[in-house]
C-alpha cells in the first residue's frame, strides 16, 4: 500500500507547505477530502474540478486521509491555498468549449408547494383582466380555478374563462380562440393565464400573439416550415403560466407547438416574446395526475434534459440545468408514478420539467424530439410516449458522437465508476434508461402504440423539423426509416 500511495501522494518541502499533496500538483490531500467528505463531490467530479489529477490520485488521497487523519486535520489549522489551487477549484471543465451564448427564461419563476395562492398579487402586475385558458380534462385545474379567480378578484383583477382544450392545440383552435379574444376587445391591460399542461400553455402562447395580429391573419402563416413565413409584428399579450403537469416545460419555452392532421404536420410558432412573463409552478397541482400521464410527461422532461445536454447547440447554462434536472428526475419519476401524492417526488419532477423547458429553449433538442411530432400527427401517439419510445434509440444513435457526455451522465445518474471504460459506462446508461421506461410502464415498441409498417416512410419524412437540427449525428431519411423499423 505504501508503494501505491507513494506514486500519488508526496510531502515535498516547498510544495503545499510540505503538506501531503497529489504528486506533481499543488493540490493537498486535505482539499480532496474537504470537497469529497464535506461537500459531496464524487471522485469523478473531483477529477473534473482539479485538472490534471486522475481517479487513482483521488482514491489514493482518500486512502491516505483515513490512515493519517489526525495529521491531516492538524494541517488544516494552517491552511494555505495557492492561486493555482483556487483557479483549479473554480474553473470546472465545461462540455461546451466556446462561451458565447444568449439565455432566455421567464422573467420571474415562483416555485413551491401551495404557492398558487399567490396568483392574485402576481397577476395584478400584468393587467386588470385575466383571460384564462384551461386544460381539459384537468380535475386539478377545475378544482383550483374558482379559488384562483377569487384571489385575482381580491386584487381587483377581472377573470374571464376564455377557452379550454383537451388535446394538443391545432391551428383551428388557435384561430378560433384568437377571434374570441378580439371580440372581447383584448389589448393593453389584459393578460393571459394558462392553467393546465403543455397543450393549454402552448394554446395560450399562440393566442397571446394572434389576438393582437391582423384580423385576417391565421396562425399557420406564422409557423416554421408551413404557410407564409410571417414574423410577429406586435408584442403578444403578457402570459402567466401555471402548469398542472410536470412534462413539456412549456412554462419556460418561447415556442408554441401547433398540430394539424390534414395534411399532417406539427410545427412551432417561435418568438422570444412568447416566453411567459411569469411561471407559477405549484407542484401540488400535479398530485391528481394519473400514473400513465405522470410517466409519459416525466419521460418527456427526462428526454428533453438529455437531448439538450448532448445537443449540437448545447450551451453552458442549460447543461448545468440539465445535470441538476436529471439528478432529481431519474429517481423521482418512479416515486411520482407509484405514489402520486408524494410531495418530494412531485416537487422534483415539476422542478426538473421547468429546467427542461429552459434547457430546450436555449439549447435545442435532438432526434427523439425530431421524430415525436411525426408520430403524433401520423399515429396520434401522445408526445411524452413518443419521446420515451425514441429516447433509447437516440442514445444508441449518438453514442459515438457524444461518448464522453453520455459516460458522464452514467456516472452522475447511476453511479457508474470511472474505472469503467466510457463505452461500458454508455452501455450502462442505455440499460438503465430502458429499465426506467419499463418501471414507469411506458410503451417500448412502436407496434404497441398502433404504428403500422407502411406509415414509417411518411413518419421519417416528417421528422426533420427544428428539433432534428440539434441532433449530434446528422441523419438521413433512410436511416430514420431503418431505426423506426427496428423499433416496431
Ligand atoms: Fe418534449
């Protein structure tokens, strides 16, 4: 043991004041111990934090500490930290190498169990009339809306139930609701309150824009890839988003996904001004969400976090958010499905979904989200289910291009030891994600959700929207056909 430690630990006069340190570095054993024992850093994270040291160095430092605890703790009373050590500690290695980015998020996030009671004071900041769009069937929204309306009335805000939706919004839904708002004379002093899942929030975003657009304009004219390619001229009405599911993160994105079935397409209305002015996230609103919806929505959020983390457009702030979101969501989704009333599980899932929205809004997504809309429009596969189906395929497809990032996820999420090769770590990550899908009960094969073999070419053809452009590996249409056939 002595010889092994000697390769890694030295006590050289003049280096670290002669204290025990990592051989060849000015990093003391004490530093490793403090960051590991007291601040919870894993050995892998310590390697990233202190550039140049190896996992073997970290393990040797910890072993040395346990054998020489008294001496090392005595050292801490005479602590000297060099500039190199400080720089090494606080310059974490980022996956992205170029720090040049924009970051767009809701101006205000109000997060917490039971905080829906604060809607009155929050809403008053945005106007004197709340135009409400609800999700249906949404027992929680139906139960809480009267109380939220009372809270708004108490702040002298009028409440008008302007619309409700029980499916992913279609272009006709947006145009009809926008016409309704124009009849109500919607304008300055009004704001939209979206209470529901991603469908209600995306509908409200699109209506907020279209209600103040030209009277003859149709939302399809403003969508990516269809219509006339118009840009929004007027600022949309302010939006206050109150999600009742933990899924799409629509409360923190600036696109509204709009569907059409004849002809089939699913496209986004996208403009930074569509971002909610405030997101009021009360995880308690999710307790009545049934297990299958919790599972599919949660897998949507997890897919968004993973795809943003490895996206071709990955950015540093979203990557940090992705790591935290995944750390919370991966264990919490199982508990949320099995015990819907679990406060920690619902809190973690709502927070992770919120982070996933911020991440995807700024970093884009990948092939799972490229294919999911086409599965929705051609085969009516719910978005979250489609994401869960495609996630393992997306991981396998991108494993070579994003080996290190995926190995890091394996370590962070599933405790894969860094002694294992990156390839082994990625194998384990994919296995664990598949096991997670099985545990929460989402479908695993396309045939389970009614996809027919003859539909696959059209699904593949319609999979190359904005999300696919974030995929690390460039895919051809024949390749997507092959991947989908393998998943039947
Ligand atoms: Fe999604």
